[in-house]
């Protein structure tokens, strides 16, 4: 009932009478009153006026399951939704749930992440009450070699939502979402698979939302929604939209099990496109001008001698981003 009550209150600009809430939710006035009191205790500012009803004045910035569900309208992704106030890593938690049989489309959320994982063993910490720490658990039917491209699908989805929320967001290949030349999102995809079968994939996503202060070592390379717009954003709404958009993009992806139908949209948001890049490849560093990605997610780089290389591994640095000048 809590989710439905929140939806009604949030979507109504004026007061909602207690009787209307009773009729729509099929419960007594006493049940409505108790639930309103509970919401007020959790930080929702709800005005109650005799003969007029209830009016939601202000929302707390919560990541709890009921708040996220009140924003969510996905078909299957996120129907199983878990929340903890603090975890070491949402990916570690999601993998544990996967091993215990959690279904396809399970989403785990945390208000704080103390030992989040980044690429190449790096860490991605989420301080309490400021950011989004989420992991999506998928059980796809494709071959294992198709799984790494899901990282790009998530990067595209987050970038689209950042733009929807008013940020000038771009993608730094393969999956960093950047705003004002600084990173706002980190993504890590991990897989459990056999030679010809995927047991499960977990896609961890950390988004800097209401982070107002960055440590000195990150000020030049990271940013947040708050630092860009100087306003607090409802994290539950953002992650709900990421779930919905990723679901749409994932369903497009699984029609072909490649990026052929998403590459054009991705390339339009690719900050590397047409720019000088430096490829930190295991076989040797080289420079060139970046094109877009192909259906396999490989980045096209035209070297100074005119040859075109399709980059699959290693890292790419873009001039003017993250200290590469």
C-alpha cells in the first residue's frame, strides 16, 4: 500500500481527501492515517487539513524500495528489488543473491557502499546519503562473448538519463559517463559463465548525485548532479528511470545480441568521436583520431599513418579529459 499511496500523493498537485485514498487503496481511514504518520516519521512532509485531506509538500531523498517502486514503471527489471543502508559492494551482494537463485531482473540498491569495485581493481566508494549504488542481475540467453557489451548498454542508459535530467552528458568509451569533462558515473560488469552458457551477469553502477564535496584528488576528474546544477535530485527517481531505460535498451540489444541497433545513438553521445585519443594498449601505446563504435562495441581509431585500428582492450584517454592534455 505504501508504494501506491506515495504515487497518489506525489502525482496530485492539490489535497487528496482521506475518503478518496480509502476508495482507491481499498483500506480504512484509520489505515490511511497510520500510513501517513509512518511516512511523516520517515521524513515526508505531508500536510493534513481537516475537510481537505492530505498534501505532499516535500520528499526526503531516500533510496528505499518503496520510494523507488513509487517512481518505477518497468515491465520486469526491478520487480525484485532489494535495499540495504550500507554494504561493502552491491556487486558482491548481487552475486551472492545470484548464487542463491535470485531471478533475472533483480536489482539491489544501497545508500552507502564502503568497498565498491572499479575496473582493474580500483575502488568506487559511495558515501552515505549522497549517491546511487546499484547492481542489476541478469540471466541472459546469449553466449558469454556477448556479455561485455552490456557495459556499453548501461553507459548509454545512464548518459540518456543524465541528459533527461538536464545535464550535458557524454560517454567516454567504453562506459564512463562524463559531464563538463569529468566523470559522473562508474560501471563494472562481472559474469559467471561456462564455455557456452552464461550463469548470470551483474552490472554495478555508481552515480554521483547529491555529492556536494569531493576529495582534493578527485576535484579535477569527477563531478555530480549537485555540483553541476546546484540542486538536490531525488535519487529514487533517477535510478527508477535508469532501470526503465536500461530495460528498453537491453531488449533492443538482445534482439541481435550486439550493438547494431544501438550504435548510432551511442556514437551521437560519444565524446571520443572525432577527437585525438591515446590508446593505452597492452601491446604498445599509440595515438590517433577516434571514430565511433561498431556492432561489437569496438572503437575505431585512425592512426597517424592512415591505418584504422579496432580497439577492444586496453584503455583510451581523450585529450582534455582526466588530465590527458
